[in-house]
C-alpha cells in the first residue's frame, strides 16, 4: 500500500485521520464502557505478563537495580529471534529488558528518566479492537501514555517493520499512531534504506531522528549441524533435482498462489524441479488455502506447521534457492537474512524499495512479466554457481548478530546523553 509522495493526497489522508481521532475524543466518555470491555478482552495477555513478572521477581530479576536502565519492548515475542538479537547487547551491558504489558498508562507507568520504550509492531494497538471507534480510542490512549512517558524523561524508540500492517482493518487510527511515532519518537530505526521514501505518501518520518541499523543474520542463533547432502537426503531429493524453498508463516500477502502456479509451469516443462514449502498457518491463510497446498500436485513437498529452529537447516540447506514471492508492500524481508545465514541464494518478487537487494550478487529480483521463467533461471543459476553461496555467507558475516546488536545499543544509549 506504499504510495509515492503526493502532497494533496497526503493532506486528504491527514484530514481524514484528524476527523476520526477527533470523533474518538468526543465519543470517549460515552464509549467508556466499550473501552472497559475492550480492556477485559486483553485481560489474558495482561495476566500472562503479570505472572511472568511474579516469576522473575521470585528469581530476583524483576526490578531494575539502582541506576539500571530499563527497556520495555512492545510487543515482545519470546520466540522472535530478531528481538532477541537486538536486545542481546543491551542485556550484556547491564540493561533490564522486558515485555511491555500494553501501550497505555498501565503498561508504561513504571518507566521514567533514563528508561526506554521500544515500539515494534503497531497492529496490537490499532487492529485488535473490534471496531473503528475502539481502535481510535486505543490509539489515543497510546499516544497520551507515550507523551506522558517523554514528559517524565523517558524515551520512545520506534523500529519501522512495515509501511502498514499486512492486514489493516482500521486505517485511520493506524495512520494516526504512525504519524505520531514518525514525528515524535525520540529515535526511529529502519532496516530498508528506502523506508522514508516508501512511507512519505502516507505519513512523515523525521529524518533527523532516524538511523539505519541493518537487519542481522542469524549466525549462531539457528543451528547448522547438517551437510547439504544430509539435508537433501532427509527430504528425499535425488541427485540432479533442483529445489526451490518457501519458508515461514503462511499468510495471504506472501504470494503462495502465484508461486504454485509458476511451479506448475516450470515442472510441466522440466520435472527435475521441486518446490519445498514449510511453515505454519498465519493470519489470512484459511482452510481453502491449506487445501490448495495439500493438493498442489507433482514436485511439491509440504510441511504445514511450525518449523523448529533445528529444522530450518534441513529445508534451507536442501534448497538451491529460497524464494520470497511477497506482495510489493512487504518492507523488510527477514528471510533473505535467514537464507544468507545458511549460504543460500534468494529470489524475491519485484517491488518498491527492493533496489538495495538487487545490489547483492546472491539475490535475484524476479521479473513480474515472466515470473515462472525468471524463477526457473534463478534456480538453475544458483545451482550451478558456487560463488553465489559463498557471497551469501560473506553477507551473513557482515551483518553478524553481535555487531548489529551493538549498533542498536549504541543508538539507544546515545539517546540518554542528548
């Protein structure tokens, strides 16, 4: 949904956002009961967070030590390797890093001067509410809470993961939140160098507050104990077969239908081709989509379910190429870095803001006009060119987790002395 910068269109969007948020403010007293009920819907999440705090308190690691800085991450997902990597160097240098229970006064009230809120994905605030009014109220509460945190001397850091959430039901509240973060967050971190260009049509981001920190590879975080031959044997791949892999959560925006159609065209002409698909069902991926995968036909190997860390190597090392046929609005393609970790070339669909990927010798930008043909050519080239695998490994070394985590810590700590 990224749009080129168009000032009249931006002004129209801003007016709409203002109207919705003003209506939310006017309706807030009458909607208090609904907001209360929305809070009850979030009670299980808050309960889990409270239980976690009690357990940590029992171990003696709940509260910050005198003089210790705290970073609360919102949202924080324990199984998310990117977050674990980014916070690793902070933890090693004495920071307390924990999950933020909610982007409101209750979630942020423990933070003060010298502490940091790190906002990642915004959809839990703007998209989880059932209707537009509740979403607008939740966003207003979040903005008020972050403003109060800054008034207490705390800092707000925002990492831009997407131009908009992949499934956006309440657009105006989401834009209101992003607009505030883009202009009021103390620090904005980006991974894609084209981020500000891609968001400009929808909301501004202050370049003076922005720093680019590369997406890390996963060296040392994902096991690699198999050889390539062992991985291929485990998936039943014969010598001479050419394997293209698709990994990760199965979601509507990721272009699986297009990939399957391309595979049928390729396989009908060359039966050496195999398509490996592994991942769990995600938002927007329904029963019909799963049936489509299970009935995909010849040359397709599927595993529907979460791929454990120690099994990622099997699917990637067996592949000649990792393909990401995502829609054009996907901003940061983290699986490209996963591929590099295992020395696997990648192919991505064309889209705005992917020029930096085209500069990598081990990444192919697929041709929209000949998707199947360009995918086939990329897979054959990757299989026959050992140098591209070495180039992928070199890239993984260049964005090693330790260095990227240290860069994030440095950016956060510089906030505290400015």
